[in-house]
């Protein structure tokens, strides 16, 4: 696991966009894992800017979405497919048909989860963008989720629904259920890029990076992955005990070594 402490959210976005750019440029048919929430949005804006400057094309890429609400109409503005289409896909040359998301309207949700899990594994995600919840959840793998979990339906806690209420008129509109890639599914991506900014993310980042690997902090499972980049600003890094070590090792990386 490499921890990079950036000066601010803009630099975090540049680092994360660089990791995606490397995957897109290095592979003939790259597969990108996309997450929603506030944390990845600056990264998507940076990727859009690079596309508009002619530096980056997503025409050959495919993308998978990390999770999706159950119970929202497909065209609801806060469905995660709608958010990704609005905030990213509409501004680049990624084909809409190359964007894959869990089917949360199927009659048999467990079967739809298994089919989506199989699809994600079959495609093979080259780089997966991730955020982290205030309690350390990853995707919608809430506290207590099995570290070996696969794509499945999950019940959101009141805390998570409250955290997401800012995207809705009220917390009552936030769905109670979601389909999410499991922790084991997420870990099959070749490169995991976790982005976090702000003081509120300091406790979960410290627990995920320096705490024990435990279902009490689902994001701590990233410690068991061979290629993880944790990109944080100074505020989100403020509770890391080994912050000076992370700064030193990043400052002295070989010039040829990327994230």
C-alpha cells in the first residue's frame, strides 16, 4: 500500500486521474471501475479536462460501476448510473453501452448480483476508484461485512443514509437497500485507488491504513491487496501516525515509478 499525502483536493485529483490515464494509455481495451459520492468528482473533472485537451480518449474503454441503489427508477437523477453519466460519461468519448451497472430492477436480485459479479470478474478491472465512508465502509460494504464478500444486496445503516441525504431532498428519500460489489470482488481489480479529502475522513483513513484488518473497518481489507494507492489531502492524513514516513518515501520514489 502506498499512501500519498497531497497538498489539497486538486492535487489528489491529479494523482488519481494520472493512475486512470496510465491504465487507459497502457492497455488496448482498458476497464475502469467508477465510484460515486463527493470524493471522486474532482478526479472525473480532471479526466474530462485531459480529454478535452486531446490528451486522453476513452473510446476503447469499458467501465463498471461499484454500486447502485435499489428502488430508484433507472432515470432518477441520483441513481448511480445517472450520476456517472451526468458527471463523467456525457463529457468524454466513452460509449454509453460500455458502461455497466448492477441490475437493481430484476425480479431475482440475488441472481442479478451473481451475474454482475461474474461480469466484473470476466472483464477484469484495471483500475478501480474508491471513496471511504465515515465509518470505514468501502463501496456499500457496511461495518461487519465479510472480507470475502461478493456482489450482493445490502441494507444501509441510518448513518450511511444520513451521510447520503445531502444528495436528496431529505433522508427519508434515501433508499434503504443497495447492490454493491463485495470486498473480495473489489480486491480483484489490478490497481485500487482510494481518494479521501477533508478532516472528516481522517479517522476512517487512519483505521483503514494503520489499524488492524477487520470487518469493523471494511476498508482495512485494502491492506491485503498488492497494489493500492491511498491519495489523501493534509486534513484527511492528520491522524496518520506514519505520515512523515509516507511523505519521505513518496519524495524519494524512483523517477520511473508511477503510482
